[in-house]
C-alpha cells in the first residue's frame, strides 16, 4: 500500500468535467500514459498576443460560452509506470483539485538508485525526463564515498531511524570532525631534506619513546623519510599526480582524544581535501580503522569546495550531531558547530586544502620551505606566539663561541579542552533523553543543548569592542564579524558604544576613544560602591581564550590597566584578601611635596614593555612573575602617562578655582583646634591661604 499514488487535476484547471476514461482497474500503464480526459473552462485573455489575430479571435468567439469562456480538454497522465488499482470517478462527474480520480500502484518506487540503476528492481531510470516528474524519488546523497548512490526521503528516514536506535543502544552521539587545522596541520614540499631537518629540529611530543615512536611513523616505503625515525606525531606520504611530499603534524593529544571520544561518539571525517588526501590522512591517524572506519567524506563527494552541509550526511535528523571545525563560515555558522582554535605548526602554512576559501590571518604570510642548512628561526616550523607553540633553547656543548641550539616544541592544549566539552555535552544529552523518554516527549536536540551551554559562559557580560575589527573600506560591520557572532552565541551582550551596562571593553590597544571613555568612568566613580559595574579594559585574548575554553577566564591576566584588578574582583563578587595589587606602591613626592602625585603615577595603562609581556601566550606566568618582581624594577617599568596626568591636574585646578573657601577655612580651624599645642594661640585665627590650598589638594586627590 505504500506505493499507491493518487492522481488528480491541477489547481489551475478546476472545476473540470470528466469526458472520457482511458483505463480500467487492473490495467498496466507506462509512464506518461493517459488515464482520462477532462474538460475545463478558460477565460478569453485579451492580453494574449494571439488575441491580436482576427482569425483567432473569431474562432474563439465561435466556441465561447455564454459567460465569455471557452472549453479546453486535457489528458490526466501518470508520471510513473504501474498498475491501476482503482478508478474513483465516472464520465460526467465535475471534479476539483485535491480530489483523487485514479490510483496507481507502483511496483517499485526506485527508492535507492546506484549509477542510474534502481537498486531494488534493477530498472534503468537514468533516461532524460521531460515530464517535470523525475524517474525516481531517490534524490538524496547521504553516503560518504558512494557518489553514484542516492535514496528517497522514505529510505533516508528509515536509515536514519535505524542509526538513531543504534546510537541510543550504545549511548553514543554523532561527531563530524574536520582535518586541516582542526586535528592536524599539513604541508607539502618538494624539498627532499625537509624530513631530515624536521627530525633534527623537532623533539616530538612529551610522550615520545622508542616503543610509541616507530621508525618512519606514517612514512611510505618510497618516501625519503622512510628509514629515518620521524617523531611519533608526524607522518608523511605521497599522493598520485602530486609532485611534493606531504607532512602532517598531529595536534597534541590526538591519539588519546580519539581513543576517549570514541566511547561517546560515532566519528565522521568531513574535509575539503580530495579523496586520496583524506584516505591518506585517515590511514595515518587511524591505521586500524577503529575510529572512523569508512566514514570519510571529501570534497569529491560533498559537491562543493566552498561549503559544508550537515544534511549531506544527516538529511533527515541532525538532533544527535555536533561538529568540530576551525571554520564557522563554511558551515554558515551552524548551531551544531563547536568552533576550534585553528592549529598551526608549520609556520607560514595555512590550510593547504582551503581552495577558494579565505585563509586564517595568522597563517596568511607565505614562507619558503626550509633547507637542511636553513636557520632554525625561518621556514616551515612552529610559530612562537599565537598558537601555543614555542622554541626551547639548550646550551650547546661546543665552545662558548657556538650559538645555542633551538628546538621546536608544541604545547597546544586544544584537544584536551574539547574532550571535556564533548563529554559534558554527551552527558547532558542523555540526562535529558531519560527525562523526555519517561514523559513521552520528543527527544532532546543537541544544537539546543550546545546553545544553552554556550550562553552560560559569558552570561551577564556586556562587551564593547575597540580597535578589534578592521575599518578599511569594504570591511564588514562589527555586528557581521565572526567574533561578534561568537561572543553573542556564548551569552555576551555586544554593543557599539560604552554605556552604564558595559562590563568589558575588549581593546586591541590602550588609549582609544572608547578606552578613554571607560577610564573617565573610573575616575568619576572613584571608590564608590558603583565601581563594581565599571568597564574593565581587557586584551582581545581574554575573549578568545574564554570562547575556546568554554569557560570565562580570569580577567586579571589580560588587563590593559593594572588598577582594574580590584574592579575584576568586585565584578565577579569576589573579595581580595591579602592579595598584592599589580599597581606599584605609591611613590613619595620628590618634586614639590604636593599630595596626590603617587596616585597620578599609579593611573594610566601599563608600560609598553610590561604590556608586551602580558600579550604573550604565557601571560599568566608572566603576570605572576611581574607581581613578584622587585618593587624598584616594577617602578622602572612604569612611565608617566602625560594625558592622564594632564586630565588629573585639570580636575584639581577646576576644583581649586571653584572651592568654597569659607568651608575649607572652617575645616582648617577644626584641624587647628585638635592640635593641643596650638589650641590657645591659634583658636579663632583665620587659616593661612597655603593651608587651605593643601586641604583642597587633599580633597581633589
């Protein structure tokens, strides 16, 4: 009964009258065979170009009915072959759209087609169709490596139901993983000495031992790297019709990540690389096919070299799917996406399979492949700043004249963070599934769970960006940038201007207009209780680290201004107990003895050399070292901020010019009365003007 299709007239032809029946119950019909003839009325259209022909008009009027219409006849044809199961109308019946007139039983719906042949009945359904109805309902691609295999929506739904049940039985979810700059970083080179150079200059991961670092790990037999021991987290291979040799660096912790996550997720590879490239990488990271098996989708099968589509693998239900990818743009910011910090090991090399896609800015500058004699600070080796990859220096055993040896190390921790996030999301899903199942409600949606988890990270935070987005002509609006979207998706409220709601100013540099507005609010508020809502000026790395860790980071290590440290504690509802401030101790006046000079020097942004330290990846350690440094050294690192001093002096001058001198005189007299030694002689004496000025200066400070 599932293959019985009801046929009727189109809406534009209603009402219609049945004039003739062409078939009877039990008749076999071919595609496009006429089933019946019906007649309908059509209004004479004077705008029709044919209406300008006098002969046509005359003929139409001869056939016209009394109401100005004329009758036309059409066949009702079957769009597919089959057997007539029933005829539901008779000659002379007036019928309308939506009314079933003839039912045809299709012996095969051709729900699965491979290279033009029906996988169910073997019929060739690849012919050119001109009826407007396809030969088959199989129009969905949902398999990884079978480009010629398509299924119908019904078959896809059945497959999806089976997959969902299998995942529920094993308490798993589905995870789509990108390759390049997500779990590996790849480069291709024609330099035959690159493998040897890499082996000599990169020590490998911390767990590299002879037993887990087999000879020529990942290297093909004909590779120049074969016969030499590559580090255990590096592989190499050649591809057909490609001149260069490929080297891939595993993201730190990849083996453990795959091993652990396989207990919670069924994993799929979805890459913009070609099929040979995807297979080669999969063979290196999963040689036993324990994690991905054949669940690999490359650009050869995806149908696009610019976009990735979740429906390509899950056309019916995406409620149990999440994605790991370093790019949000190719997924059109899918709610199922967990954006990964782009992984860069080979300096100057971005995503070698990006194709038409825009490269990440950090990986944009191209550099030449290194030669074996190349300096270790140039060429394709890790960057020492943005990606958590640093160079370590050892003293050489050679004479003092020899330079220190620099080795490449990789301290990226992204996969360790993602492992925790994915396990937490998995637990949330099955907790909710238990509740919905008990209450006979629809199962949970992973995209909604991800959204709720994100929203908690920066809940209550109101951001204003300054010197963070490009402002060149043609640049997108701040609201359209990836960072704005990500901050909003993680619960932050993003605004264009500093206001009373602003909690953080994310600034690419100090001293901007918005930063100064935030500092003005600090100066006006002073030490009032309202200071807990004052904007904190932070480096953009604070926001990025919070997003990539899925946890709001302590702002203290990312501050542009040292005195914001107390505001951080107040904003988070914390109390600093016994903690030393980052700001230097107040410096005694050495100029004119005027009170308040120490406060002036404590204001303003940190010295530029200290700021450079705080911008480094190891900013937390740098900050700890900065706090514990000698006070004299810290003071030496601070410089007077001319603009800040001028603003403060202007405030003092304005205060002094508008001072209520009578009020100050009374205060000075009260101070004088408290001095026992001068009480008798000075009581009632007007305070000298210099004393009053010092009182005013104390108030202003």
